[in-house]
C-alpha cells in the first residue's frame, strides 16, 4: 500500500532538465508492450525490432516466432525469425525427442513447418522441458571456440583479461582477494556490453559500488566507464560542478512542505525493485525505533542496533536517494548526491580528508550491507560491511517571493565487522540536518565588525594622541606610526574576539535549545571565515602582548630612600631595606589576579572530566548523548571553549576582588605598605612626560629600627597618634600618576644620561676589584645625586621644578588622558591622586584583560585546528609560562640596571 501511495505521489512528468539530476516520475506499469522501463533514466524506452517488453516491463524479449542471438557485427543481441535458425519457446510445436544439449524447434519452409533438434545459442542451455533455451548456470555446453566463464559460454575474442585488481578490494589498507568479484565482474561486464544496458549493467554498477567507486586501476568501475563511453552520469557527478550543485543550485518549495525522500532499490544482481520511502533503507537492517516525518525546520536523529544474522546476501539492496519536489503544478524526483567517506581517488579518501568541496567525488548509489565481497569458497564470510551512518543535509534559502532549498546531499559512512558468528551488534545512525541560509547572519557579523572596528579606530586615535602628548613629540615620526599600528592591532583583536564570542555564543544557545531549526550552524565557507578571524585576532593580540612585555621590561624605575643617618647614634643608612623593596617589586612584576594553573584545571575538569564537551556535538539538544556518531562542530566548540574559559576567569577575578584582596592579601596595597615600612618611595616613568609615583615615606621619619620600635610605630598609626602616610599633609593617598613638566623631563634625561655613562664604565671593568671600585665610586655617586634630587623635588625645594597635586576631571578619568590645552600654561608638574593603583599597568597585575584575551584566543586557535580542549589548555599553560619567564628575566635585568642594584641581590 505504501508503494502504491508513493507511486501516485510521483505521477507527474518532468519536462525540463535542471543543473541537478532530475528523473521522470514514471513507473514500469506505465510502459506499453513495445517499450521497457529503463531504471537509470527512469523512463520508458522502446524495444528493438521484433521485440516486446517482459511481463515486469523491466526488459525486452523476442516476440512470438523469434529467438535471440548475439550479432557479431552489431555487438548486440538481436531477434531472428524462427525459420532461420535456433528457436525460442515461442516457436516450439513438436514432440520430437532430442539429445541432452538440444531443444525441439520447428523448421518453417514456405508454408511447411517441420520439427527438428538444434543446439541452444550463445550463453543458453536447454531448460527442464527441453523446449526452450535459458541462460547458462553451471551445466553450460560450450562449443570448441568458446570457453566457460562462470557457467557462461564466452568467445575467446570477447574475454576480458583476468587482471588481479578486478577482484582485489582494499580492506583497511590491506588487499583482500574477493571470490565474489572474481566470479562476477568479468562476466557481468561481458553481458552488459552484449545487452547494451538493463539488468546486467545495473549489476556491474553494483559491483562498482561494492569497490567504493574505485576506478584508478582495472576494476568494475573502470569497465563500466569503458562500456558507457566515459564518465557516466548514471553513477558519478562531475566534480567540476560540485560548487554549483551544493551551494547555488536552487529548488523552490512550498510553505510547510514536508521533506519527502524516496529511494530506488536494486537487488545485488541488478534487478530493479521499484521506489519506496527512505525509511525502507533502515527497515531492511533493523525494525526498532519510531520513524519521524522529515520536516523542513526540524533536525531528526534515529539509531538502532542490528544483529549480524540479518546480513543475508539475498537481502542486499542498493539505493539511490531522491527528493520529492512538489512545486506548483508538477511533481518530480531530484537525485540527492551521495558523499561516501570511504571513496578512494589516487590512494586518498578525498571525501573524508579533503575539506575542499570542489575535490569531492559525489556519487548516486550506496548499499545497506555487503556480505558478498567478503564471502569465500567455503560458504563463510570473512567480513561484512554495513551502512553505519547516513546524514542528509538540507539547507534552506529564504527568498523574497518564495522559499527555496539548496540541493540536499547525503553523507554515507561504512563500517565493517568480522565473521557473522562473532555476535557483534552494529549500531546504525540516521540524521537529517536542517540548515538555514547564513547570509543574513554573516552580514550581521560583518556589520558588527565594521561598526566596532570604526569605534576601535577612533579609540586608537585617542590613545595615540594621548601617547603623543605624554611622549613630548614634536612631529609624527616612524615611532608614532608603529605605535599607532600596535594600538590598532590590540583594539582590533579585542573587537574580533568580542564579536566572535557573542555571535558564536548566540548560535550555541539558540541551536542547543531549539526544537525547530530557526538558527543553523555555519557552513564550511562561513566556518572558514570564522577560523580566519580567530587567526587574525590571535596574531594581532600576540603583537600587542609582546609589545606590552617589551615596554614593561624597559620602564624607568628608581627607588627613593628617605632614610637619613641619625646623628645621635652615628649609624649609617642600611641598604637592606632597598634590597627588600626591590625584591618585592621583582616578585610583583609577574603576579596576576588569577591563577593560570587553577584556570587550566577548572577548564579541563568541566570540559573533559564532566564531559561538557559533548554540548559541542552537532545535535540541537540540551542533554548528553552517551553513544553518538555525530562530529563536534567547530563553531560550537569555539563558543563552548570561550564561554567556559571566560567564566572561570571572571569567577577568579571576582573572587579575588571581593574576597581575597579584601580579607587575605592585596598584593598592590601590600607593596605600598612595604614601601612605607621601608621608608622608600618608587618613581616610575613610562613615557617622556608621564609616569607614576608611590609615596613610601614613613610618617615616623625612620625605618632602620628594631622590632620593638616598629611595633610601637604601627600602634601609634593605628591610634592616629602620628601623621598620615600621604604625600599631602592630612591625606592618605600614596599613589599618583604624574604629568611631568618639560623642565623636569629635561632634568631627568640629564640624570639618566649620567647614570648610563656610569654603568657603561662599570661594564668595562675587567676584574672584581675594579668592578667594586667602579660601583662604589661611579654608581653610588649617581644614585646619591638622583636620590637627593628626587627627595628635594618632592619636598618642594626647587622653585623652578615645583609640582601640584590635584584630582582628575571626569573626562580625564574616562579617557585616561590629561587636559593638554591646560598644560602649556602650567609651569609645574601635575601629580594626580590615584585611588586605583594605576601604576600596576606596568605589571602583569594591571593587564589582566589583555592576558586573558590572549589566552582565550590562543585556546580557541589551538582547539579550532586540533579539536582537543586538552591540547588547547596545555598549550595555553606552556605559552603563558614561557611569557612569564621572559617577562621575569628581562624585568629583573631592567630593575637591576635602573635602580643600580646588583642583580645578585634580586631573587
């Protein structure tokens, strides 16, 4: 009943051939007695001279009074009148007894008919009644000029050489000699050539399908190509049209139309078995599960287990999938291209390994299982191949006037098991993946990138203007242009990361929770575009991070010692306080607000141990699938990886700010306290006219004291019995950002120049004694001059080099800049109160956003190409540790150089 309904659904005839393969919706019953049904073209074709169609309308046979015989001249089987030679059953009207290999025939001469005994024609032998000739099986009588090929008489000149590649199958990289291919490939090719089509050629096509369409050497596929006159469209698609077929071929559909798929079925011997619904493919293997109708806006997943006892050679079926097009006023069948993953070309499985669509080899036919190739002469089966998965991809294009589909295509994967008695239970999967046009989504992505990049460019211009003023530049030079490019790279990388994160997270959440396909995952082209964005963002961010490390390792730093000898005790000032502060700064250089070790552990626990990674499977569901044949989607992995990494990074930073820094340890504030206890201030300059100041002057005046005195001083501070720690009397603010006046900047340059000259002579020393001598005379002199200068400057001792302390305006705070139009009239340097410890911008601690974004991009880049969260997490950990090592080593060298402290005292 189902078959009849399907027949009537496909009644109308196609009149126009599209770019894709379309067949007429006709059936064998529609052919008359003078035509037969061609299963390849799916239309009725006329029989030859003196021929009529068979009862099943699938072939032609000689009419009454005619018999078949192979014509050497035409190389085809033709029908001849019975009165000329051997007759068929239609001619027999006699009870004459004949020899074992003869049949009874009639001799017609004029109006006289006489019976006689004659031998059967080529490839035939007497049937049980001895009245007609039937195709040979195992008892074929071959004339002397013929040879027996699998029970068929074949003339020597018409024999195909028995090349080993014809019956050799590539089983997991190992050659396997197939007895079935040895017995049937040559014979079927000979019959296909003799009959010029029909069942024998279909059998040859099936043999080609069993060999995975391999025509690189002499095989069933190469023989069929020779017989069909080249690259036959009956089983292959021209790979030069792949791009058009899969991306641009358009099929108009009706609103709310069901996605009906039908399959043409063939038996192993090439017998055409009519058309049935697609679910018949899986019903031939297993009957478990409920088949859901295929909807345009829903993804479907079926799976079932099948026992190997159902793999009977008689039940082998070969299929071609067709989409039922129900456009207005017509109905037609459109062939669905097949992408078989095991197909081999030039020794390479192009459909599996090659991502380029233009290199795929699309075909038309596949099988449900193969127990023939692995059968041996003992009647046993060495292996059985079966259809492990079939995935149909439907892509919907939304037009202004009507809905349309891209040409659907199916992906086929085969797997193999051992002997039939091993008790394995293979699992068969079926999926329909609906996708929608990504044109609007990709256009939105491009618009978001364009708009945010525009704002990013404006922000880069603001940053370069701020740097230009802080660096006291007079002209736009090469350094300015390079820094503009670096700022632009950093901002553009952030823009790309933000856009990628939000759009992939949107796709992830919508795709996972949808019951109907309203949002689809990007196709390969869009996916490659996103991959390119990740590569670009990572490259730009890497440039930014390396530039940041380079700047931090070259910052100017000086430790100002406020301690002075106490005349009453005649003591000298100890240097250990300065060593202590320098080591604290050295340790603080690579400190972070989050732990990279903890970050990697948490990410791997979530994604790998707790298996949240399964949410990146190509299935729109919010639950885990324990056993699935689906692949991980790159976009889903990208969204899942980025969101997981960002979640734990935010969690660490929030907990650090809310709990750890408040109740356990605030590393920046602790350093400021250490400076105060040591009576040492820190002077930092990152640009010619911009820097930071950490006021560490002790309110008690001295820090070279014993433990008891220190405890007493801290107690006095707690009881407010002494002055406050701030630079300005009556205030507690100890950290400042500074905009230097040009006079102070020039004075700094001269002092630093003297410092460099002293260090140069220090490096020229060739002995320990000379080093110590130079260090004590040259370096110490420069240090004391710098220390005296800064202490005097901070105490307002220089009228021409004075400074003032103020708060930043709102606009200055937002843009992180100074009111430069007000600076030209100001004769003093400006100390801006800093309640946020902005000096951490020269440390890893103040660049957490930059480091986290770099780690996220690195994590995404590695996973995009490796599809391994474990590899990505380990790569992030190793790379960051390498950057941390570089930052520490060069930062330590810079600290020793700028503070004039021997590096041997830095731990």
